[in-house]
C-alpha cells in the first residue's frame, strides 16, 4: 500500500525556521495537504494544494515541493506552533481510491 | 459558520453494535463529501472512507472495507459511522470531516467522538 514518510520529530527554538518533510512515490503527481493537530484537539488544515494557505492561517506557514518530497516550512516559529503535523495525499486508480496520511511529525518548540 | 458536531463519548463492550453521528451546518451538506478518520490512542490519522450525502455514494479505505458502514441522511444533514460488532481494537477517537475545495482533502473537522471498547 502507498505510504507517506515523515520524520517522527523536529525541534526548533522560538523564532527559528522549522521544516517538516513528507516523502512518497506519487507526490509529484498528486497534491499534498498539511494538517496541524494540537493535543486534545481536532486537526486543522494549514496548507492545501501543496503550497496554498487557507484563510486565517498565519503567513509564517508555507508549503513547497521537490519531486517526490514535499515540505511544510514554519518561519519564525512561535510557542503556539508546537503540535503534531500530518501530510496527506491520495492514491487513486480506476478501481479504487485511498487517502493516505503520513505518520505525523511532532514539532517541539524548545 | 461551517460546523460539524459529532455525537458524544461511547463506552461499549466487545461484540456490541454502535452508530456514531456527525451533523453538519453552515454549508450545503448534500453537495460535499464527508469523511471519517480514525486516531488510535497515541497514534496518527487513518482515513476510513467517504460518503457523498447527495446520492449516498460511498468510498472505503481498503483497510476498513467490510469493517464499518458509512451512511448519511441528507434530510437532517447527518453522516454516520456504524459497527455491527465492536472489538477492543476499535478503541479510538473518530473524526468526521468535510471535503475541501476538491474531493481529495478535508477543510473542516468535527470535534471527534471517543469510542472505548472494553469488557
């Protein structure tokens, strides 16, 4: 089955830049989405269509792609950005559809 | 304001049946795919499947096909997730979520329903 690979954890100091990667064979052909999940809360969409930011999401959140690896970058990290981040894409064919989440990356703000 | 409000905490025994719900408001419910996502304790997100309330077309993850049933009642803007015989391994938080600008991601999530299955 299709898999998306994320690093389990990323740590940065406040004000620094955090970069979270997501790798998958089909990511060059399908859009990737990023969700932020804080403890005890539901996920929130922070990036859609690889690099677009929904309204209400701070400008410090950005997305980019390079081949089969996509990245979520948080510039000027703030304490409130500490959360789990999940990438998500799709694996589709004529006969089935499967949405896939990465395993998640815990962002720790030191 | 778009909202998805899920039913409350459930504590069940193995073998029992269960149906949890997700009521949408603030958007044209029949016209958006609604999905379900499982999150087991301390683990990541798993996509279970989708339903299009307008015509009840459903799509299931291969991992959940045959294990659960997704349904919807567009007249009351509510989607459902049903188990016919729960297992301890079904213990998890279950989220419903609404399709975003395209039917390949979610832009709004419910608050989650915690299901605990224990003898």
